[in-house]
């Protein structure tokens, strides 16, 4: 059995979850669901990043201790992921004792190997990024990502000797050309290394809200070098070597482009310094923009998932439509632009007019002309090749973490099946073998669509499965066998229910 270990970034607890967080997390969830359908042994990790100056300052603003701030906001992330049907296997918090032990174990190994040394750092620092910048990297004296003024910090720190890892990193990229996707992000990481790497500060003395440094109790680890280790903590690093060894080779990180430097340069170098392999795959996506801008507290453009799922005055989309929109409308890689109008258009085009309409047409004709009992599909149906191509394209796209392409392939089968019905007009036909063949084909196409779309819309696809008279749910099936033509058994009661996706007005 193949293993598939997928992670999201862990999210800072200085602020509430928004649809940018949800985009990454729902993508990871959908990819994990696809691999479960394949029968893989899947482990899906998400969680919250709870240390650092940013969290400590936000807690002070809110009149809370840092731990109270972390407890409250971490729970909000769990509630958000429950709302949008995210089925993670582990939710890690960096304030957990297991994580502190893993961080100390990994960084102690690097220290013992001679790659961490004491020094003094002075330079520009962005609290929002929790990152140091060089003067050359600033834009008009501001952080290049948050466009906020930086602060000048000077303190005694321990430094990771990143400068020693230029060649090892370049060798790793060369021997693992697919390790960072898409290629433009791999090239970005290569560019950062080829510009020359400076040693990086990994501890603080000016703050106590962090994981203590085991060899010097005056220091705590700088938040990034605590946070990155979460991917190892969750699979037993430092405590269950066999479990770690089994899962680490299959790890695939999903991250946003703003943290490429940390995940694609610093993190692989740290792992090499600790005697570990860098991540198997790092998939990088762009920003989810609102009004052309990245979501942020300062821009006041953040949208909570509940605003779209549950509705605050414009007509609830529901969980499955929410998930489908972000997976189908926003390619994983470049920046994407969110608008309410775009969400309504995608909902009506894909769900109301195509998928929902297909289910309604089929169930109505079966009720009127087949006695409510679904016929079997025919061998050699014109839809058989269409369905086979849809599966092949969707499987390849899910493997590459390209959900929009996987759903494009799935919806081609939906559209072709609707066109097949238009060409044969079963609603005008008399009961008999020809009608049964057309309706059996359409039911089989619906069965396959329900399978292929399940990672994006688990609840809606389970309902389609039930309405066409099948036992269990799509998640009980195993691909690729379950997607082969001819699986609809015939003789099952088909239910004509309320519209699955009623049309919406903008």
C-alpha cells in the first residue's frame, strides 16, 4: 500500500481564519480524499503556529496571555475546518509538549553537528512575517510582502550556518528536479541560493514566548525554526523512529508563495544539517486576492468561510459549493481573484445548470418512464470512452495537485452526458430497450461523476450516490476499478428529489 503524507502550513494564531487559509486547507483535504479513494495509506496534517513576537503582541492588544490567545484562536481554526468538511488526521499546535521535544531534538542535532553558533544580529525585522530582511530587500523601507515599516532589531542570537549549505542545496535541487512545484517556484528557490546564502538567526533573547533552547536557557527558538519542525513532530520524530521513517519519505507540503524562502531553502538546509532527507515534494500556490489585494488585517478585506457557507444576507452557498468553487475556479499555482459574482457564476454554470440539472433530468425520466427503477448501462456506450478519458485526466491532475484540471475533466463527462441526453431525447421516447440503454448510460455516468467529484464535494456526491440507488457512499469505493464503465448494477430504485443545487441570483 502506498503512503501519502500531506501537510498545510500551520496558521498563526494572531488572527482568525479566512478564505485564504481555507483555500490551502480544502485543497490539501481534497487531495487527501483522492488518495484515500486510491486505497493509499493517507496522513493529513494541519494545525496552528502559536509562538513568536506577533502572537505575543496580539495577545497584549486583546488583553490576553499568549497562551489564552493561542487557545482561543486555535479553536476557531478547528471550527472553520469542521465547517468546510476538512477531514484531517492530526491537528498540531506548536504549544504542545510533543512539539517542544521534537524541536529541541532536531535543533540539538544541528548544534551537535557544529552548524549552530552564537553571534549578534542587527538589521530590519518584519513582525508580521516574523522575518529579518536585508536593506536591499525592502521596498521604500517597508517589508516587501506586508508593505509595513520594519523594525530595527539588535540582539545576541544563535545562528544556523546556512552559508555552508549552498552546494548541498543546489545538489539536492539538481537530483530532485520535481521536488518544488511549479517550476517557477523551483527557479525562485534556486535564485535565492545562487545569490549567496547568509547565516540566519534562529533564537531570541528578547522574548520568552517560544520553545526553550536546550543548550542555553537564556534563549528561545525563533518562531520559524520551531514551526517548520511540526511536519516531523506529527509523525513521531525523536520519539517513534519507525513511524517517522515510514512516513517522512512520502511527505508533500502545500504552501503559499510568500513562504518559499522558509520552506524551499531554510527547511531543506536544516533537514540536511540534521542528517535527514529534505521534503519529497513542495507544492506552492499564489495568493487568493480580493479586489486585487492579498487578504490582510490592514487591508480589511478578509472573508471568513462562514460568510459564504452559511450566508450573511446573500443566499447560502453551502459547504460543497464553497469547496467546489475554490478548487475549480482557482488554479493551484498562480494568484487567484475571489469575487462573490464569480462564485455565483461558477455555482450556476457547474452545479445548477450542469451537475444538478443532469441528476434532475435522469431521475425525472426514470420516475416517469422506467417505473422509478434504474436500468443497466450498455456495453460499448458512446459515453464509455468519455468516462475513461475523464478518469485518466482527473487522476493525473489530482496526482499533480491540480484540482481545477481534475474538475475540468470531471465536468467534461457531465457536459457530454447532458449532450447525450439532448441528442437522444429520452423524455420523448416510449418505454423499451432503447430508452433503458440511454438511461442506464446516464446513470452510469452519474455514478462515475460522483466518484470523481467526491474529493471536492463529499456530501453532495454521497447524496447523488444515494439518489441513484447505490448502497454505501463513494468513499467506500476504490479507484481505478470503481471508475470502470459498467459498475451501475441496474434494478436500483432511483429517487426524484428536490433540486440538489437550486439556481442563485447575484
